[in-house]
C-alpha cells in the first residue's frame, strides 16, 4: 500500500532516509521479479517508484532548507 504524501511530510529526515533505503530495496526485488516473469501486475512497482520519488523530493527540500539556514546565519 503506498504511503500518501502527507504521511511522508510528517516524517523526519532520518525516517525518510530509512524509507528511501526500504523503497530502493523493494524496487530492486520488484525489478528482479519482472525480469524473471514472476510479477504479474506492475501496480506495486509503479507505486514504489512514485513513493521513492516523493521521499527523494522531500529529502531535497530538507537539504535546501538546511543549506539556506546555514547561509543566512545560525
């Protein structure tokens, strides 16, 4: 089941990093299943890709916000 964007936004940076790792591993397994013909539907693969993109976007936003704070003083 995909996680909604709002749920990702409530997570901290460390939780998002964990999610990114888990989703990357899941995508690897799903790609392997697709290659071997074991995966019938692509729905979960697509959902995982989108969730990973959401996590990466949020982590990028957090990094840019932290960088902006550093350049504008502590």
